[in-house]
């Protein structure tokens, strides 16, 4: 069974926006765009945008000329693929395995399964109803081979079911050659040769096709695709297999209400979970602790580690800080700990005389403790960001994540030790026309400039700024009391981008 999701990207965007079809954000013309070598191009459009004239493949500027109210959002190919993988796992309800058919399809093995749903027609009806219930547009078809099912789902206009013993070539002869899953360049060559239908291609000798198309890729070989569709050549498919999460739990003979007993149960679960993770060769990055009370309420506590770990003592210590405010009610009868995010963590064999590593003194353990005590967003570190504008030249990220760029790629002149959160305007009392100020007032203080170094000219980022943005000339100055500052002049006299230049305080030097 082949399942085609022609509106996958738009449907997933609608799920993310939390709106129904034609309601909320989807009531306005919306397009998902991507950066290409020829500028911004539309990857997908919602129904309202299609009705307004926008089409996939159009340049954004051309689409807005047709539909000025068009709104755009970035497309996410990786997110669409991950969503498709989750759908493949969900599709196991109709067959023993399901495979991806990127970028917007699934292939499900339903051999000897259809009778469980009352026949193939009822199976297709259930598939359509389930996807419609999820807000997804889908077309499904059933055929003896994956290639034939794909052709029916994408281009079939008659019955979406092809009998197992029917003549596949005769049934699909009227479909276009694009139903063979060929590359665009191969389709163009076939159309120029006058081969527009599968039946036309079947009338050409195999030797002629072999001489003309000697490519190894299946998508560039019409003869191989034809054989796969007819069942003459095997087509290996890679099924999507769901990986179960590591989970341990304790069902208590008697409900517990005291924190000491709960802490002991959590320690036992952490030991069991560490043993389970070691068998998998993994370490936990995010954990969830669930507590089932006698009255039916469930209390959840989660934590995220800076690095993958399976140290039971460390996990127990972190959860201990999350159990103080738990209301046990009439008692807790079930405790469950599961891994929400795991990473590979190999087992390292140390020397015979080596001491066990003390997890309590590692940097990751320190960060975990600070995060549990202060909050997830409280522990961060600055990293370089590819921008030559000083206030944009760094970003904050979790402490142990890898840096996006290296320091060598962002080599600047010497920067001050402290940058202000926002540049503060200063009042210059006297300055040469194109030089540095002699005196300036900042935060109600008058400063006499005695030493100057500069200027360092920084142009605006023309690809993200407006045309009226002015360039900057930076100076490192020292006042009469020995204090050093980093100031800049925004604009030049007579640059045509505003009035007189303004002066700003950007940072404080050591």
C-alpha cells in the first residue's frame, strides 16, 4: 500500500500553528519558502494562497506581485522528514512494517493483512479516515508491487486497488511516464522522444533502452523502474523501526507518603535504569519521573543533563532536589522513571590501578546541579556569532553545546572587556568635523578626552538592514581620570542618510 501526502509540509505547518484547515493563520495566504541560488523560492502554499495565485516554485517577489497579502514562513525539510518517520511508525497499525518514500510518502506492507480490516476497500477507507482525522491530506492505493502502488496513488484516476493477479502493465499503460518515479532530466528526454505514457515506453525494445539509459541510479533508469513496477526486479525497502525508550518502574505493595521512602525508591530506580542504559550502550540526557497517587493523580518531574550519563548516584542527587514540593496525598503506589532523550555512551575500560571517576567533581555534574537549583535557562555561556556588528557578535547557548563557528573565523580588532546591553547615546560638547570628540557628557558626567585610538570603521549589514542605516566609526578613548571607553559615531556629515552624526557609548575598556 502506497500512501501519498501531497500537502505534507503545509499540513505539518498547520499542526505547528494549532489551527484547523481554513481557520486561524490558515485563513490567510501563506507560503513556506526556502533559500536557493536564485533567491527565495516557494516550496509549498496553503489553499488560500493557491486560490490567490501563488504556486510552488515561484519566486517570492513574483508571488507577492500576484498576491500582495502573501505571508511567508521558512520551510523545514528536516522537520518534515522527522514528521514522516513518526507517521511511518504510526502506520504500523495497518501492516507489519512501513518504509519511507521521501519526501512525502509511505509504503506499507499489507501482505495477508487486508482481511483483518474487512477487505482492501475497507482498509483504504480506514486509512483515509485516520489521516483525515489527523488533519492530513492523503491518497492511498494498493497493488502487488511498491512501484505499481506508488503510480496509482500519485497518478491513478480509476480504482485505487489493483488485483494481485491482474496485468499490471495493461492496467497502468495509460499513466504518464512520471509514474515510474524517474528524475526530471530523464522525463524530459523521454518526452522529447515522444514517450509520454507507460504504454509507449513498453513498446520500445529493451536493448534500445539499455543503450540510451546506462545509469546506475534507479531514478535515472526507466527499464529498471519498469521491471520493479511489474515485479520482475526486486526493490529493497528499508522499514522504519520504532525504538522503545528505556523505562523502569516500581509497583509498591503499600502506598508511601514520606520523602525518605520515596528517595529510596528513586535511588533503586536510578540503579535499574543505569543497568538498562549500560546494556543499550546509551546515556540519558533527559529523564522523566512519574508518581502515581492512590487517588489517580499523576505527578511528573523532569530534568535534563548537560551531558549523557548513566551514573545512578548523580541521577538520584538531581531528582532529590525535585521531590521536596511533592504532595503525596493518600500515598504513592507506583513510581516510574523513563528516558526521554538518550545518546550513545560507550563503556570505557580503565586501567587496573585507576580510580573510578568522581562524577561529583565533573563540569557536567556542576552544570546539572546549577540547572536543577536555578532553572533551565539560568546557566548559559556566550559563543561567537558570525556578525561584525558588536552587539550581534555573540549568542547565548547551553554551556556544553558545541560552538557554531571557531574563533579564527571571527577575528576582530581588540574589543573592550564589557559591552553595554544597548549602546547609550552621549552628548558631545566639542568635536572636530570628521574626528573624535574633545569632550562628552554621559550619565550626567562630563569627560575630557586626553588619548584617542582609531577610528575603526564598521559598515552596516546591508543584507538585513534598511538602506538608511549609517556606518560607524569606533574610537578607543581615555579621559582625564584614566578611564577608558569605546565609543562610536553613527554616520558622516553629508552622507545623505540623516542629519548630523550621533555619538554612542558601546563599551568600557580595562
